[in-house]
C-alpha cells in the first residue's frame, strides 16, 4: 500500500529528532522489538471492521486502552529510523500500511484502537458528552 519511500516515516520522525526523550524512545524500541506487529495492529483492524491476523495483547491492549502500545512503539521505531536509518523502517512501514488500510476502510481517515472509539468521537463532535459516568466512578457510585 501507499508510498514505500520516506514520506510516511518523515511525518512522524520530523517531530522527534533531537528531542529530550530520544534516549527513552530508543529504550522503548528495545522493549518493543520483541512484540508482534500483527498483535499490536489487531485493535485498529478490529475497530475498522477488518479481521486481524492475530489477537491483540492482553492487559491494556484488550481492556479499554486497546492500541496504546502501538502509539509508544511508533515513536520508538521512528526515532530509531531517524537516528540510524536502520531496518526498523520496514517494520514501521508494515504497520503504517496496515493503519492506512484502517483509514481507507473507515472512509474518513480515522484510526483508533479503543473499542467503540469512532462512535465516541462522533458523539463528542456533536457535543454529546456524558461526564456523569466519570464523576460517579470517581466517587465510587458505580460498581
């Protein structure tokens, strides 16, 4: 899909080169280098109505913050590519190509991994925000 050149990566990379968290991003890459791209992509594919190749990871990746780890990984991969021009670009491009599939399937450019997030953002755009549920949770009213 899309451009296999530097264009996709440069959008992310340009924001991070020389930033204070560069070392943190590099450390993050080391941690995320053991993750499976298809499992990280699963929440985004599901939200777009595309059957994922693998199930997403557990914990934060399947309890409401689905897709959280991909965002962190994208920063790390982008930083590594910017610093070293390494093969990390292949993994990043693979993931970006799949996210592009999600954008095309959604039809409006949206990419999200949190279940029901597209509908949630549509409600927020219409001004429909039910903050009461958050207040009740904070005060312990909801079980």
